[in-house]
């Protein structure tokens, strides 16, 4: 029996992101680009941040009628990123969603991890996420509109992924889950939800790089999950749409594993 206005609010309407302004870091390729593509297809406006001088060709070709703008900025540069997010706020009028997807990985045995490997990884994967969500959340609080933040963690934020040798990466991803959990509690009073997605092995340039470094990894990745295959980036679009929209209005502080049964 329909209650609480269910008939007036069909469930599919809850997945509407039309007109939402969403900041995506690492937006030029891989998962960041895929999220930009999926959300733009559903009518969102996208502000993509990445390191490249120009937007990627893929990003340039987004053609769903919404507004897209590319911003060159390093997520590890606190002040530079703040300026970029101020600019996005000015250009778009508001920030309703934030997806810090920029990330790097260094696959090297623990004792061979250099200081630079550690610092670079933490700088992008953890500091960059902290800076991005703090700058975006500040705008959402100022606007008094609420918002949704979806961090990108990893199955590496749940367990050690032997035989990969990714100590700094793993540490950064456990920390991202913790950051999302804590900030969800602090931001709830502002109607800002903070969640994270933990993808398994998704066929992006990052993963291809890991497999090129050691081709035996592909088989290990495939064997290590119940579904016995790698995933395409667009297999994360559904969970992103759920978390970015009102469909997830009572969901915050959670991590969502999308891993083909890895963990
Ligand atoms: N691909 C996977 O299997 C997988 C699995 C779990 C988690 N993830 C996570 O998903 C996110 C995206 O990964 P991906 O596979 O798409 O990687 P990718 O390497 O294909 O894309 C990452 C993007 O981030 C950008 N970037 C890197 N450093 C940056 C910086 N300092 N400032 C701004 N942009 C920067 C890169 O230029 C690139 O466009 C990462 O956080 C990664 O850890 C990926």
C-alpha cells in the first residue's frame, strides 16, 4: 500500500541528479572520467579537476547538454586547489556533489618504498582527498543546501592485497575510509552526506599500469574474486548515481564494496 507520498514520488525520480553541480577530481580519465560521463548523462553539470594542461579528449567530447568545465589543478596543493574550488563555485553558482577520484599507486616492496613513494602517495590519495572534500563541504555549508560527497577508497582499504606490494597505497585507502566515516558524522547536521566506494579491480590505465609492471597479476586479479573477471569502469556508475542522488537520502558514513566478490 502506498504511504508517505510514495505514489507522488516514484522511486526512479529519487535517482534524479539533473542540474546538480558536481566536482570530480581525476576527471580526465579512468574512474573519474567514467563518473563524469555517467552523471553528465543523467543531467548533472560537471567541474572536472586534473593535472593535464588540457581536458582529455574524452572529457571534451562529453555531449549530454549540461555544463562541463575543466580545471587544471593539483589536489595535493591546498591553496591552489582552494582557488580552483572558489572558481568552480563562482562559475557554477553552487557545489552540490563532490567526488575526489584522483589517485596514484606505487607498487614496490615495502623495504624498497622510497620516502618519495610514501609522500607522493599520501599527498595525492589522502591529503588530496581531505583538501578536496574540505573545500567543497565549506561551500555546501555556506550555501545551506546540503550535498553529497563520495570518496573513492579501494578493496586495498579493507585488506592487504597480496601479492601487490602497495604499502603506501593501502595505508592511504584505509585512511580515506576513516576520513569519510568521521566527516559524515560532523557534516550530517548540515545535511551533507559522506560515503565511500571501494572498487575492486577495474580496468583503467592505473590497473593496466600495474599489470604491465607484472603481467602475472592479471590472472591473480581474475582468480581472486568470485566473479572471475576484471570490471569495466561503467560498472561503478549505478552506485555513484545512488550515492549522488536523493535515492541515498538516509545513507551516510558508509563504505560500498564493488569488487566482484573479492573480500
Ligand atoms: N582502477 C582500479 O582498479 C581501482 C581500484 C580501487 C580504487 N581505485 C581508485 O580510483 C581512483 C581512480 O583510479 P583510476 O583507476 O581511474 O586511475 P587513473 O590513473 O586511470 O586516473 C587517475 C586520474 O587522477 C589524476 N591525478 C593523479 N594525481 C593527481 C593530482 N595530484 N591532482 C589532480 N589529479 C591527479 C590523473 O591525472 C588521472 O587522470 C583512485 O583513487 C584509485 O586509487 C581504482
